[in-house]
């Protein structure tokens, strides 16, 4: 879906860029794929996929990388916020 990013997507991008200075970052709103399912709401911005490469992930386990992203986005992940967040977090060269 090629719609302009909404306010939640923009906040996610801003928080991850400010905290992790990723080399690459994609914030993909996949809400349209989940219409009518649990957590879906009119207007979308409920289901996201984040793909990123950041030097700060070097030497960190997959669990530690996910924990960091979840910690940074805690406000967005509160109830009535983002329902699902898929994370693809890599260090450079992976």
C-alpha cells in the first residue's frame, strides 16, 4: 500500500531514528492486510512491520534487539495502540 505515512508510522520512524541512528529503516503499515481481524480499526495504523539495520545491534542477540525496539515504542504498543509489530532488526553485514 503506497499511502502517505500516518502519524503513528511517523512517530515510530522518528523514535527509532533518534535512538538507534539506523543505516536503513523501513516502517511498513500492514494494517490493510488485517482488516476485519483482531486489533484492526478503521483508519489502520494497527499492524506494522519494521525492517532496520543499525550498528547498535552488533553483538546483540535477536531477543535483545527486539526488546530494545519494544522499549523504544512502549507508548505506541499500549492497549488501544499498535496491535501488532513485526521486527526485522539486523546489524550491518547480516
